C-alpha cells in the first residue's frame, strides 16, 4: 500500500514539468505525446526539487509535508496560469502566426517486415518488460544494502526527513563526508515521498529509480523514432535495456541512470535543434535543450564539471559551423544563446554560490582541486580495455561502436549525426583521459568508478550505434 504514495507524490511535480515543457515548446509541437509526459516527469521532479531547495535555504519552508506541497502547488498554479494565458491568446489568433504548424510530429513511414521479424521484436519487448518487472519487484521488496545507496542517497533523504532542512554535513560526520557536495535532487525526491506518506519506507523511496530507468528507455525510443522507423527504434531500445550494468544500475537505488536520462535529453534535443531545417521547430527544440541543460546542473557533480562544458561546445560549434539548408539568422543565434544562458544562470548560479559558501566539493565524491596532478597512470589502460571489451557489463557495445565508426567514417562529419558523434567521442575521450592521467586512476584500477561514466553515456552511445547501423544497412 505504501507504493500508492509514489504516483500521488509525483503527480504535482510531473504536472509542473509538463507545463514547463509545453511553455518551452511553444506553438511548434516537436515532441510526441508520450515523450512530452516523460520529459514532464523527468524535468518536473528535478525542477520542483530545485525550487524546494531554494525555498528551504531561503528560510521560506521546511522539508515537511506542508513545505513540499506548498512549493508544488505554487509551481503548478504559476505555470498553469501562464500556460492558460498563452493557450487562450493562441485560440484568439494573437500568438499563432499563419506560418506556424501546431500539428504533432509524425514518425517516418515504417517499411514492412516479415512475420518472423515482427514476432522476434515482440518477444524482445516482452522479455525486456519481464526483466524490468522482476528487477523492480526485487528493488521494492529488498532492504537496501549497496554502499552508495546507504551512505549517500537514502541516508541524506533520512537526514532531510528528520531535520526538515538541508544538512550539508561537517568533518565530524564521516557518513556524509565527501558526498555532501552532490546536488540534493535524488535525496529530496525521496524525502518528499516520505513526507507525504508520513513514514519511511525503503520500497517507496527506491521505487522512483525504476521510473527514471523507464524514462531513459522511453526517451531513447522517441529520439530514434523521430529519425527512423519503429523497426529500428525498438531494437535500439532493447539494446540499452539489455546492457547488464545499465539494467542493474537502473533497477537499483543508484543515481547514474537518473543522470543519464537528463544528459540524454539535453544532448538529443540539442542535436535535433542543430540539425532541424525548419526555423520555428528549431527554435522550440533549442528552447527545450536550454531547459534540459540548465536542469542537468542539478543532477550530479559530473554533469557540471564534465558534460556541460562539452555540451556547450557542441552547441556553439553547431551554431557557428554546421551547414544546413536554412542557416540560423543572427536573431536566432542570439535567442538560442540567451535561452541557454538564462537557464544556466537561473539554476547554476544559486547552486554554485551555495557550494562555494559552504565549502562543498565539486568532484564525484572527491574534490577535484585536492592535489590533482597530471601524469601517466600505469595499469589503467589495460583495465579500461578489459572493462570495455572483455567483461560482461556491456556485451559487444563498444566493439560494435568502433566497427560502425570505422565503417561509416567517410560520412561522420558530413551528416546530421555530426553533433552527436562529436559529443559522444569527446565525452568518452575525456573520461578515459581523466583515468589515464590523473589520480582518479584509482577509480579505474579498483573498478569502482570506471563503469559509472559509461553508464551515464550508454543511452547516447546506443542512439549513435542505432543510427550508424541503419545507415550502414541502407548503404548511406
């Protein structure tokens, strides 16, 4: 019965997220309905927890049932009022110019498949759903026992629940030492469910991780469907769900899949925006990408120090150098940069100032400025090679990626995949370089952090692999 509080506790944040997505999308409908609600859930929880964090540190609320509900109701009312205002003005023809198309996007026309292939795809889908159902059952019925769950995400949620405020920890509290610099989104989301339910329940607070895992799968399926048929989107989604480590992480109370879903949304929307020919759809996509980039900051520290700079480089590079049938005007460029800068400042500036004011670290459980020296780290290269190619975490994901990159090398930088290729290769290269040339090598040698970065990038790698495989099969 406690699990009934999960949909009840996520209803208002999800509604806020949907309204936020619709406001950024504007009159150019560029998302599928399922995709919009999934982004609404993903963005809504993160945005609501960010506003709750601001309200708490400002002394306006406590982390109680009343405090959480007050923030959620105010957000829904404000965003709903703004959406209704724009909606009714649109119906009067004030905001909808005649050249805009409000119709939802249509997926590419599928080509016929033979019955055996259709049956195979259906069986793969049913098998994936069965694995997710079984893993979810174990997650919500088994007490947490993983170190990161106990000492970080769930522990901080318990602290928020008991103290009703944001406890940043001290040197005398070793349970949170080195971990209290994380954005509190995951733990706050858990604390909000506990506050509404009235008591702590391990199954309830862990169940939200299943929804983040499902969100990543749905967003991947929708992103693939925008550019190809469902016959390619379904195997691509199955590939991600079948990766042992990604599935394991998604069906346990870790936060890397949570980050991967936000990162995927930010990159996928940016890539679509940069390669969209229609000017009005491009503007909508880049507004959504700006929102996703801003919320990315409030997920995990890696997002701020590792992925966001790469994403901004791809965005700026795409605006300046990517050729398209209809180049962006100066006004479009200014608006895209303004939206991105606005969301980054609105979310990033308060969080960074808060971290600086309390001396919180920016690294992943280790301060990035704590005696970082640069030099070759022996033994790491072999560990990376074994982890990516010879362990069971990824099946043949990375060998397949290399094979497809070599096969389609002549077209990688002359197609709509260019921004995606650049981001994926740069992110993988940067992570590998950090392990090869910094003291973070211990994370690789001890097999503690090396694969987490790959988990965070897995949906984007699968997206790229599926597109490349389609092009190779079609001979493009």
